[in-house]
C-alpha cells in the first residue's frame, strides 16, 4: 500500500457498552486496510438515536481503555464523555478538524446499518465537508446492495462520492465514501449484557481485562 499523500486518521464512535471483539476486529482490519495513522475510539456520552447506555460513562471509558491499551494504533478519546449532554457526531468531528488542521484527512468509521440511517443525524449533509466515510461491512455485502438500501435523498448525495481505493482518501480533503469489507463477528453488546445478567461466561467475546473489570465492578447484573 502506498503512503503517498496526506496522513489518514480514523474516528470510531459508539456507546461501547461494553466494547467487544467485534468492535476490535473491525478496527484492526480497517487500520491495516485503509492505512490509518491512528484510530480514535470515542465513547458516546448520551447518544441521540439510541437507548441510553447501561454502564456509566466512567465505566465505559475504562472498559475501552483496558481493551485497547496494548495496541499502539488505537487511541482513547474522552471528549464526548467530558462534554456531557447529548452526543452529536458533527460537534465531535468539528473539534477534531480544528485540532488536526487541513494536513490530516479525517475518516469516520461506521457500520453499513448506521450509514443507511445517516439522514437522521444532525446536519448530516455538512458531515461530507468534514471527513471521509469508511463504511464497514461483511464480505459479500456489495456496494450495489448498499446503494439499494439507501433512501433516495442519501443515494443522490452519495452518487459521486464512492471510491474503490484508499489513495483517493489521501488526495481529497473530505467527502468520499470507501467500503471496507471486514470480518463481522456475530457478537453484540446486547447479547453480552444478557449473558452477564444470566450468569453466563463472556470470555472470548471481550478481552480478559475487560471481563475482569466488568466482574469486579458488578456491571450489567
């Protein structure tokens, strides 16, 4: 992979309630596939489009910190937790943009299901002026299929933005969409919380340090 052009930095948001190997595997593959310099994990404070997290913000931050601590490509960013109130991606990315400047290309990592619902996000069209989208999807989930699932408005907005190689992301400042075919492990935070509530083991679903922290703090019981 060529590293010519501007460096790429990724932003990976979520409630991470708790973070698990599904998140971590996707993150690992996208860093390598796209050639990200760093990937910032941004735990949400209070998401607008999802149910409120079960664990407290402080616990979720610590769970992420423990899970990513040995990977030098991953960075924990606590700005949404520290900001308080409802979390809006556009506010977060504006701050990243201001801090990194134009010499860095920001890439926002999200799943195909979240991307399909993009028109529900605050000021969603402005997002294309701030970063590139890295859409994570399972193998065989083709670009054609994703396009079919988009609303007319979103399909029209995206029509000239799809790219098939990561070098395009380095050349343009923002507004492009790259589909990353990743290993989608059949793990969800909801199922993990249910396992814990039922007294079942969640080892090999989340990192051991995370399992220990959850147990010690009696989370999700």
